[in-house]
C-alpha cells in the first residue's frame, strides 16, 4: 500500500500529463488533496482528463502546452498561479523516445527533436517554475529522467544523452536553489507499462527484450509506481533529499 499524503491547499503542476506516468501522477496528486494543473502537447486529451478528475470531485485544470515553445511553458506556469494562487510542486514528465538506431545512422532532425523535447523542454519548465518558486521561497520540482540517464545503452545513445542532461540540470539547479527553500530531484523510471513503451514493444522487439532481461523483477513497472516516487520526493518525508536521480526500475541499474 502506498503512503497517503495530505496535500490539501497545495498546488501541483504536471507537464506531460495526458497519459501514462504523467496522468497517474496528476491523479495521485489530486487524490492527495492538491489542486492540479495538467499540461500536455495533446491538449484535447489532457483537458478531457482534467474534466474527468473534476467530475470525480477533484480540483483540476487542463491546458495544451508544447514544451519546445518556451512562451507556452511560461503561460502554463503563469496560468497555474492565476487559477490557484501558488505553485508548490512541479513534475516535468514530457519526453519522447528515439527509434533504436546505430549511432552513426540517426538523422539530425531526429536528434534535434530529442534534444528539443527531452532536454530543452525540461530546461524551459524548470526555468519558469523556478521564477515562481523563488518568489515564494518554497517548492519542490521533480524531473523525469530515465534509467537511460544513469547507464549507457547500445543503439539508444542520443536518447541517453538527453536523459543524462536532465540529471545534470537537476543536480546543478538543486545546488543553486536548496538554500532558497526549493528542492529539485529526478526520477529515473525503468520500463513502464505506458503507451510509449507499448509502441516500443511492437517496433523495437529485440532491443526491448534485452532491456527486460536486465529488469530483474521480471515485469513492467506500472505508472502508479513512478507516481508514488514523485509524490514522496515532493513530500515532507523527502525533506532532506536534494539533487538525486532516483531509480524506480525493477532492479535494472542494480546489474
């Protein structure tokens, strides 16, 4: 059974919230009493999810947001504060996977897409969340990295590079802001039962078989298991945890 948190009166922003880990985390925040702003490039899906949460009695708002466009990210943070008056927690979950590819064969436009979403998108989210949180003097940010940010993987090196970058930004920013009352950490999920992973299972079977061999728990993770780690990192229970990349990976990085 997961711990139960009381985030009543607090506000969470989840970016990349329409499906999978992001949606599970938005729901977990809502169930813990927080008001939640859900943002995603798929505006229709994230608005539908926010309305579903509202229909269940939770406080939620959905907005479209392309994290590669900094002005849209800034607008989402600004709107969060306009609607709810503050920003206590942010979970930056937006990210994409690259097709398994020989390093020398990945097209430049695919590499640029990875960097724009996985690295620059996290940078934009953190930048504008920190503008708000430093004015308040408090807050907690969790970024979504990956086990690919902790290890190297053949045929996934450019993707891994973007996730290593997320951890580098997490650690550096954590050192800047810890003394200002803002804790910044990251989660590093293993292979989780999400729509993105389902697609990878279909299109990259050999690569995924190799990954699953190392995920020694012998099953996929569930989005709710990653959400539980995010909420813990935002909670008072993690008040002395700063600048980490927390593996939630079924034993993958223990190999």
